[in-house]
C-alpha cells in the first residue's frame, strides 16, 4: 500500500485536484495501511521532498489515529516553514476530529512560535487556531488574533 500512496502523492495534478480529490484518495489509502506500511512511511518521510512531505501531512491530517499524529509530530520538526505550517495545521485538524494533543502542547507552542515569523496571513490564522485549541483561548480572543493577522 505504501507504493500506492507514494504514486498518488507523486502525481502532478493541479492544486485544485490535490485539495479536492488527492487528499481524500491518500487518506483512504492510509486507512488500508498495515503495520509494515506505516513503518515504511516513517522511514521514507525524512528522505522525501518538501512538497511530498506536505502532501503526506495533508493526508495524515485526515486520518484521526495515533500513527498519523506521531508522524505529523515528526514532520513538525521540519526546518522548512511550509512543511512546518502544514504539519501544525494538520495536527489541529486531528484535534478537531477528537485526537488528544494536550501531551504535546509545549512542543507545539514552540513550533508555532518558530513558524509565526515566516507565516503568511492565512497561515497565521491556522497557527492561531491551533494555539487557541492548545491554550483554551476563547473564540473572541481567536478572532482578535485573526484580525491581527490581516493588519497591514
């Protein structure tokens, strides 16, 4: 199954295809992974391109299980700002789906702070959302964070 995931991630369709179809196709493949596939994925992530890793993170963020979270936590150690923000956003998606992430709060806050200086305005909103979920920030404060992200 890993080969099937790799092939799907390596496809070069449009960005729209990836966000509309590709992520769901890859998430379905991940749901069929056995233990060996998960191990292979963990071994392959460090040697893949930033684009491949970001796409993989997108798919992992749609599969609410511990192995997805574990791999996303590894991906969140990336020095590549795009990969880092994608991983953090996908971890937030897992949280929204009910995955517990409180044990990782300190690490995630540190990674949010690392990502923030290079983040785009829309990425700042994603980071603020995760930070709010980790800290219990109220929706009003989250809206203020979002407004600050769009200040010129």
